[in-house]
């Protein structure tokens, strides 16, 4: 059933096909739509539709590279419309705002352009099977000033905005005649998890590359300061302590100033105030601490959620209060057998769940019992740019816990990204794209300059 106007007649496919509606085109949602489009929609076994409020997709773990300028967003982003055409599903632009489970309808807000003119009106999309994969947002814990003065790397647009501000700040500092203000060319990154640590390392590289393109009145070692602020007692608290210490030592050698055991009380226009009263001056502030699911999930027609707004699901990935609604990725609180916690919000979990959901939906269409999803923890990898990569591979891969550092870990980090691209494009296109990027990389600046 296609979307209907809120007051218009309902149209029906003839012959009617089972309709699968996927909300959210992140790592899990887009992989699922791509595979289901190829396997079900193309042979007309089902109708697959994907809803997302953005027009393009970028693998979220790459956002820190876009922010730092070591990756050009326009080269790596993927158009949802193009992907839907190539893989036989339908893309609908818009943001989900409500759900009517009795009528099996999803409400999507109007879409406006930059000037406020309406592109599409509010719409309703019907479904037989609904999959919610809207990802997660950073959690500012109500800290004053975050919304006004900090940038959260949640979307490609936010990452690109940070990079423009970074470039502008360096050009401004190069051109001015007066001495630098205390906060100028200082960056405060709040949250020393994977995103914060990776961004700090990338910024060290790209700021020096930017200076080399004629901004010679800036001394990167004396003028540029990167502060990494973490409320826990060490950076990368989710990784083993030895790897956390190795990453801290490397960042320290790069001149990154690490503030552990430091809770942020207020974000100000020109810096950050810690709970201890210490003020860290900063022209740019990035908030990378805490994760929660989008707020609209909290009261979604009675579906059960936890304190982080995640939809509580059974091991089959079905919501606890509606067998026709599934959730996957960061927005789902999925049981982790043998652990007191739920499956962690990682890209590898979204990839595994998308793969599992393809088989689940095929079994659902065939009237077969659904199978339980079991998370396989392949560990964590944190890229420190060209300097290093640290991480651990766990569980099924090695029968224990294998620590990784250096070149091999960088290969593993790249492999995880290529797995996502393989799921979206297939081996032939992935190979051609990889070769093309290797060639164009040699003819372009190694940092984005605008």
C-alpha cells in the first residue's frame, strides 16, 4: 500500500503484496532495505519501502573523519534514491513522528526546503511488517549550553558544519594582526569514547595539513590545542585498561591534553566549565559523550522502552508489545545472553541484526517460526588516524580475547568498513569504487580545504 494523504482515499496494490516498512537508513536499515529489495521486491514477493529524514547515507563511524577534513563527504555519501533504484526498494523522504499500531500506520512529518517551503505534506504509510532502525543520538544529560554552543557529530551535516568552522577559524587566525584570544584555535572534545579519541587524533593530522597550505602565520605546535575531556577515570573506558593506556600515551605524544575524571558543568560561548570550577578555553566544542535513542520513541503508541529511549525487543528482535514491529541497531534494547546488559550500540551489531532480519522476514513470509538473534562480539577497534589503531578481537574469532595494535588493527578497521560497503554494493562495484578512490586520492589534497 503506498502512502496516503491524511484525508484522501487509500490505494491498494493489485495483486496485494506483503508490505515491509523500514524506518531509518543507517548501517542496519539501509543494509536491510538493500538485501530485501534484491531478494523480495524484485521477484515481487513483497514490497519494501525505506523512510529516512536525510537524502544521503554515510557510515556513522566515518563522521569524525568528515569533521576533521580527512574525508570528503561528497565522495563517500550514498544517495538513497539511487540505492533504491539499483536495489528495487522505494525510498520515502521524511521523519517518523508517530505510530498507530491498530491501523498499522506510520505518520511522517512534512518535508520543508531551506526557505521553509513545503516539499511534501504530512503522510501516512501502512505496513504489514515494520522495522524501526532509527539509530541513536548523543546524550547531553541536560548540561547547560550544549545545545547552543557545542556540535554533536550525529549527522554528516553536523560533521561538515564543524569542519567549515574549523577551516574558518584557522583562516581567521592567520589573517588577523592582533594576538590570538585565549580560546582561539583550541578545540574541546567532551567524551573520550571511540568517537572522541578518533576525532582528537584526526584533528592533530588535519590541522597541520591545513597550516601547510599557506597558513604560515600559525604555529601548530604552539597555537593549536586539542582538549579531550572524560568523566571516567580513563579514556576509552569500554576497552581493556592496557589499550586505554596505550591510546592515552600516543595522544599525549601528539600534544592532545587529556582531562580524565572531569565532568562538564557548563558549555560556554568561549569554552567549557568543569564541575571542579576549572575553565578550559575553546573556540570549538564537540559533544561526544553519552548515547540515547531518539526522544519520539519514548511514547510510541505504547511500545515498551527503557531509560535510554530504546525499544525493548525479544531475542527475535520483535518489540515486546507488538509482534508486527521489529527494532534493530542502536535504537533497540536487545537481550545479550549471559550478560546483564543489552547488546551494545556498535556498527557490528547493526550489521549482524540486519543480516538476521533478512532471514527472519523470509521465515515470516513463509509462515515459519522466527529464530532468536545472538550477538557475536568481535571486539572494538579505535582508529588513531595514520598513527595507529588499537582494539581487541573477542569471542568466536579467537576463543578468548586477542589484543591488537598497529598495522594489523588498521587493516581490521578498514575491513569493517568494507563489509558495510559490500553489503550495499556487492563485490564488483566495491572493487571498482576502491580502485577509483585510490587513483583520485593521488590527485587531490589529503585534507579538505573548504
